[in-house]
C-alpha cells in the first residue's frame, strides 16, 4: 500500500513537472514592443533651432529736405545687416532655450560686432497656425577690429510667427561705448525661421 501511494505521488509530481516544462509562450507579432517614455521633466524637451536676418535702422538726418524737387520723407533708413543663429531645446513649441551667436554690421558707425548669448523664447499660440514671438537674450558682445572692446549684450524681440517663419522687431544693447554714444545699441526689423523638432 505504501509503495502504491509512493508511486502515485511520484507520478503526480512528474506530471506537474512535465506540464510546467511544456508551458511556453511565443510572441508572434512582428512589431517591436512599445517603449515607455519617461515621465520626468526633461523627457518633454525636444531639439530647437532658429535663424534670423534683420536690418538695423537709424534716424534719417536728411528727413524733410528737398533736393532737385525730390523730398526725403523717410524718418528711418536701413544702416547695416545682422544675421544670427542658435540651437537649443523646446517644450511643446511654447517655450525654448537656446545658445546663439551672430554678426551685426552697422554702416554709419563703421562697426562689426559678434554677440554670443543665451536666450529664452516664448511662443504663445493665437490660432492653430500662428503665434506671438517673445524673446530675451543675455550674453557678451565683441567689437571686431577695434582692440579689446566688449560689453554685456542684451536682446529683446517681439514678433508674429506662422508655420516656420516670422517677422519681428527688436532692440539690441551691446554694453560698450562707441564714439559719442555711452552705449552702442540698435533697433532692428527682420525675419526669422524657427524649427521645432
């Protein structure tokens, strides 16, 4: 009787062992398992780049004068060219942080400056395809070809953005004195391209 009980227990245990060995799960789908994205603060950041071209304006000293029946009615005239670019990160295309540099050429003061600055860009939406562009930057500006002239650079930009481009007006402060001005500064109007990846 004991032998019979032992044989039944051995048979029962071996059948459980075999059943456990034969339980196999196969994944037949060709798709890769979906990766879970992180839920931290930095998981919402994506690459961002911008490029801007603008024209600095100055007051027209010949405004209102008449020469050979041609009157000069322009209050401001273009006085150079600026080109800036930068790379950084953005969150939901609404706020971006970037490192930027560029070249600013002013004709009348005969000056070329190279600003290097960080900026914060706010891009609140007006509609599905348009938004307001607000940007502030802070860094260092260097005057090229005039010795060791540099200063604290500041940029303040406001504009209108649609799809991938926008128009804007901005004020730049270079942080160093030039000629009779206690601080070199410009007022610019330009276009920018923004790429939110």
